[in-house]
C-alpha cells in the first residue's frame, strides 16, 4: 500500500534539531534500501514529503512512530493507488 506523507515538524531553532535531522536522513536512506520508501523530498523551509510502501496501516503506524521519535512532527497522510491500479479500477 502506498502512502504520501507530508510532515510539519514541531518548531525549534535549526541548531537544536540538526543532529535529529541527520539521524532522520540516515533512517530514510535505510528504508530506501529496504524499498519501504519510494521517494523522499525535503520541503522548502522545514518538513519532508515521503512516499512509503507499507504492507498495512499497522506498518505505516510503526514507521510514523519511528519518524516521530527522531523528529517530532504532525503528518498529513494520503493513501495512493499506482497508475496501473487506478487504470484497472477505471476499466
């Protein structure tokens, strides 16, 4: 299952979150190697946009909990369909 997740981190001075942001980047890189993250983009200013490929809502919940442990944030979550699946549903 694909999920688009947009984060808005809690306000903090940049120097207070530099180390956490570096740990977050390492965490994302690890998930990319496992094919759990399909793409990752930092937002201008603060926050990130990530497309997760999670097997279930429970797995997505686990990933978002891990994310929040590294960088506390609020999330907007959008379930996605692949273009192929969307085409199949249209037919």
